């Protein structure tokens, strides 16, 4: 953990040692009374926590860690980049969500597609909240406090209705007859100044088998420009991470 995140209610309460965060603080970081560690409020500020008391011993199931919290920074606000992603395989989804959260995208819309495997949408990863856990893990890895929003849609048409991308630069990644390369499009349509002024970028990445012609037409009708990322066929998780990285670099978000 590069930061221990808490809800607003948790930040003022003793943390049980049996909690993953409590165990990390005491058994991994070997912190003691008077020591400090990086902490933050989910969706809020980041800062420094100072341990005021450890009760019950380090191995007690009933032990707790008490601490005070001093907020210091804004917790690394998310960037104005929204991803639309065709449902990948569950094992890929775990890595994908963790990685894009670490990069700092502001929202992820998972959608069913015509060529996508319908059973993926019924994955317990999504139904049981494990998807949020992956987003939280990515946020912790980045030492941030802001967790990307997650939305689920049955079809691309439903997703298009839900995504409010007015004023955004809209990109659909496609390796079939795309009229331009992603890097070329970003050079011709600078997004660095747009990022600073709050205008967002929305990028759509298809599922493993890509988009159908009908979905391509739907995306183009909604104002998306189809772009390629070379001749190689990438896994959805790889395409999402690479596309997000290239776009964020073009926005100037990876400059410092």
C-alpha cells in the first residue's frame, strides 16, 4: 500500500488490527506509537496519520490502531478522461480496472457489445463489488484518494445514451479500416490545452473481437473518430491501458 485509504466515518475511529490496513501498518510497515504513515479519505484529502495508540498487541484479533489525521493535499484529482470498454474476460477486467485507476481516468463505462461474450457481464467480479475493489487497489497504488466511477451497460446503444460527452474529444479505438492513427489524431486535435480548461476526452475500446459495422456506424454518428494503434491486435486490457497512457501524455498529464 502506498497510502491507507479510509471513509470519512473510519478516519476518526480506531482501526482493527485484523483489518487489512491495520495489519499492513503494524506487521508490514512495523509502525509503532508515535510513528506516521500516509493516509487519505476516499474522495477527499490525503495527508499524514500519526499513531496515538496500539491496543491488544500486534497479534490480537481484538487489537486496534488509533491515529490522528492531518490533511495536506488534494489527493491527486482524477483526469478528464472517460473510458468506454467492451466487457473483457473477468481475469482481464481485474487488471484493467486496477491499471486505469492507477493512471487516473475519471470514469469507466463497461458495456456489452455485439461480438462480446454475454456471460462476462454476469461475472461475480462485478456483481459482488470486487470491481470496485480493483479500482480502489489502483487508486492506492497511485497514492491517490479519488476512485474512478464505474458504470455498467447491457449494450453500446444504452451506453451511448448514458455517457454525457458533449464538448469532449471523442475517440473510438478500432483496428479495422480506421481512417487515422491515434497519435496522428491527437497531433491534429491538440488536447493538452483542452485538459487544462476542463474539456474532457472520451475513448471507446471494443471487446476482444472488436466492433461490428453497426457499432462503428453508431459511434461515428455520435461524433467519435475511429483511430488505430498500429497493426497488432491487442487484448482489451492492453488496448485500454495503452490508449489511456497515450491520451494522458497528449493531455500533458504525464509531464510531471
